[in-house]
């Protein structure tokens, strides 16, 4: 997907995003962040923060930087920051494939429902690995292609449609982990049958 069309699609989603997706995404985002064990004073980057569904789950003792390509999604996130008085959160309009941060400037990086949305997930992961400290955590919540051949075939057929509505459905988790050079500590699902995985990794440089 082209960067401009991704931005246009998510600008368009911004006013209905929470109504459409919150009930599906919220429990998984909460579980992933609560499992990260974020320590006082740490700096966490939320890549593709969207409307900020994650923001209330981060501990107030850490500094959270949320970036997103879509100004309209960020506008919704800013409303949440103001309503909830989240003084530890900073929001910036930025492309995840070209992060405007120094090397090693974050302790943890969080990406939820983003790697299937960006034009090049490997460029994004290379940037996340660069800005995350050595030994830091990178946590990815995402839908990946099913290992069941029949479902994977259906996902492949659906991919052109799904790209039109904002994400690809054919990303393989094994290929993603290998090509992004991720050292996986744990992979889990919230329920036995779930469309989304949570991948906990340690950044090894
Ligand atoms: C499906 S939403 C997920 C939002 C949020 N993380 C969540 O879990 O609810 C995908 C988000 O990624 C953002 N995005 C897509 N491509 C991006 C890029 N290249 N750089 C930064 N953000 C991007 C979109 O604007 C959108 O807000």
C-alpha cells in the first residue's frame, strides 16, 4: 500500500475507528502492555498509536511517545490525552519508516495492529530496532496469515479487498520474524482461537 493512500484511509477512519475496532482490539492491547512490565522512568515508543486506544494502559511513571502518519487519528488520540490528563504522553506526526529519533533512545517499542498496515513492515522494524536500546523490548500485536492452509488460501484471496480497507491479510509470522531479525521471547494469543498474536521480543544489536 502507498503511504498516501494509507494516510487517506486512516484519516477517513478516525471518527469511526473506536466504534468499529475498540471492542476487538482493547483487551489485547491491555494484555500486551500489562505484560511489558514497564519500569519507572522508562521511555516507550508507540508506533502507529492511532486514536490512542493504548494510552490509558501505559503506567504514568513512564514517558510515552506516540507517533502516527495520520493527523486525524492523532487528533482523536490528543482528545484522549487531554480528557484523561495523560501528562506523560507526547504525540507526534511521523512516518514509522523514517523515525525522527536518535539511535537507542527508547527502552521499549510497542506496535499494535500496524505491521500489516505500513507499506514496508521490514523498514519499520529496522527503524524500531535502531531507536530501541540494545536489550530493550519490542512488542508486536498483529494479525498474521493462518497456518491452516484453507484459511490461508482464503486470506490470500481476500488480500486485495483487505488492502483497500486498510491492511494486508497475507503476512506470514515466521517470515516476518526472520526478515525483521527479531529475537522472540514469547508468542501468545489472548484466546485459544484468535485472529491476532502478541509477539514479545528482545532487541539484540
Ligand atoms: C489499524 S491502526 C492501529 C492503531 C492503534 N495502534 C491500535 O492498535 O488501535 C493502524 C495505524 O497505523 C498508522 N500508520 C500506517 N502507516 C504508518 C506509517 N508509515 N507511519 C506511522 N503510522 C502509520 C495509521 O495511520 C493508523 O493509525
